[in-house]
C-alpha cells in the first residue's frame, strides 16, 4: 500500500511484513509496489516466523491492579474499575504469576537469560507495600529484574530508597510542563497532577536518579513536542518515550492527533533532541522510540516492547 507522508514524500509499505520504502513520486511508488512480488512477501513472512521463534521474552508488563488515584482523560481502564481498589491482585495471585515466569526461565539453558517484570496498573503503587514485600522474597533470584511504571504521585522517600537499594528502575508518566500535563493527567476532582509528579522527580534527582519518562502524545501537546523535549532536558530527564494516545475509548479517540501532525511535530522534536545532544554531549536526552527504531534498522537488537506490525505485542 502507498500513503502520502507530505507534499514531497510517499511511503510504500506492506503492514504484514513491514517491507517499506520512501519515494518522492507516485510513478516510482507504483514501480516499487510492482517489484514487491508474492515471492518476496512469502520469503519475508518465513523469515519473520523463523526469527520470532528464536526470540525469548525479556520484558513482562504485569498489571497488578486496575485501580488508580488519577483520572487521566484518555485512560484505557474503565472508570468503575479505576475507582475500585478491589480490582487489585492479592499476594498469592501475584506470587503464582511470578512462579510461572520463573518456571519458564528455568527451562532456558542460557544462564545469562533474564526477565524484567514491570509492575503497572492502574496505579501499581497503590499496593506498593505488598509489592515491596514480594520483591524482597525474590531477592536471590538473579534471573529476575523488577521495574515500575507509575504516575509518580505516590512515590515517597522510603519507596524510592527501596528501589535504589534493589536496583529497580522507575518509569514516570508525564505529559509535559504543568500547563500541558494538567490538561490530561488529572485527579478525579479535576486538579492537575504536575506538582506532585514534579516533587517526585526532584526527590529522585536529589538521590542521583535521572528519571525516564513516558509522554502520551495527544492533540493537547503534539504541537509542543519540541518544547517538551527542551523542558525535559532542563529537568534532567534521561529519556522519554513519546507514545501517541491509543484510541481505546471515545474520549481518547477525540484526542488522537492527525498523521500529518504526528509526523511533522515528531520530526521537530527529534531535531530539538539532536541540537541539545550536540550542544551537551555529556548531558543528553534520548527519545527512546527513535533510539529503538534506529537499533532495529542497523542491528540485530530487538526492543523490549515492540510496536511494529505484524507482531505488535505491545500495541
Ligand atoms: S495514571 Fe494511568 S491508569 Fe491512572 S488514570 Fe492515568 S492513564 Fe489511567
């Protein structure tokens, strides 16, 4: 299939195999499509199947709860579940899942193979005491690694010290500076979450931890992506994943930027990051989507969460 990227560029892509090319005229696009025969498609499909059988899972998103203390406008969890703390797994259930992961890990001969379990939600820190106890129980499991993806509003000093001590990484959700973040990431009473997130980030920095951030890209912040990158750099954020909002409900659907907005403002954001990184080689900011894409293109390394067709497990 061919799709116009801008007035100058046309993308030719087969979503089933991710065979792609970019050209600047329609005749050339048609020629590329014609050269992409059924034989090539089948060969690529076979190569993907063979490769995918060799890939071992290294990252598990573990949604331990549907409950959350926030009410983000695009949230994928239905509100009745978010407001209900009973939508949280108990200790036995969590142990059962981890035991299954460990059983699987034990079947792999490569002793260097390990798996990261990322506790997510809802808001996983609503049950942080339980999760800290559970992580403690697996302290001797060298083939397991733990991480948290959190809205950061419940991070406190003792939890942070625990994470530093156990080498646990934290991913923070933040949609930009206060005036932008607080349009989407709000408490149930409508109050913005920025101030609380900012305090958590300052606390992390005071302990020598540079935060990694996930930013959901919506109609509210897409035009400001390059300013957001500059702002994050000033905040000493180490890396950011710019994830377009998933249209999983009506509200989220209304916040999805157009393809043209996404391509043009992502390009500007990438240019900002490049400029910052050239000017500050010892204090860089990484856009992880771009880093992972480049890694995929130039090496055999596979990102932990793949958003690409035809697999797209992390979509
Ligand atoms: S923090 Fe996550 S789970 Fe909670 S409301 Fe926001 S998007 Fe939903």
